[in-house]
């Protein structure tokens, strides 16, 4: 996920944003029900992956002018699986809190931290793939981190 092929960058960014958005939306309601919050993040990511695979399959079917075969559909599903993989670290942090291995509040913020770290790393990966210079690389990373920061700021605003 963090150092995979260049083809997984978009899915990882998308999946991370889905995961931290679900986390932000559910954190206030389920702050002390971390198994439920873990489920919201994990299942939400799976639902968005299914929707993404379905939508891309429709688009490819139209582009091909015929129905996709099973191998083509499986290829789309594999290509987009990074959406689900991106939720693993945040969900793991929440599960650690749910299992009382770390505190609830720390688990939530650790999950956000994993999301932000993933967004930063994907910005760096994107900059390397595109062979961006230092300023453009910083902008790419800042945009990714900015998206995550907006989501976290909304969570803080809603919960206070």
C-alpha cells in the first residue's frame, strides 16, 4: 500500500479519505464503542470499493462496447483493492483501542495519524512517479495532507 505500484496511488488516496471520513463521521457517536467504529470504517471502505468497482466496470463496458468477461471484471476489482487496503491501518488502530490495548481517544487519533501519514506518503509517491521538482513535490504532499486536515478539522468542529 505504501510503496506499491504507481497504479495504486489513486486508490490508496481515495481509500484513505473514505476511511478517515467514516472515522470523522462516526467518532462522535461511537467514541467509546470502538468495535462499532472499527466496523463503520472497515465496512464503509468495502462498500465504497464495491461501488467504485461497479462504476468502473460500467464505464469499461461502455468503452469496450460489450459486456466485460469475468477476468476483466476481476482485473478492475484487483486494481481498485487499494481502496480497502487503505483502511487497514486506521481500522487496526481502532481495533487496538476496542481490545483495550490502548486508550479509546488515543486509538481514534492514532487512526487519524495513520491516515495522514498514508496521505503524505502517497503525495511523495505521486511526486516521484511524476518526477516533480521540490516545490511541486511539496505542493502534491500539501494537497494530500490538506484534504486529510480538512476532514479532521470537520471532526473536531462537529464533536466540540
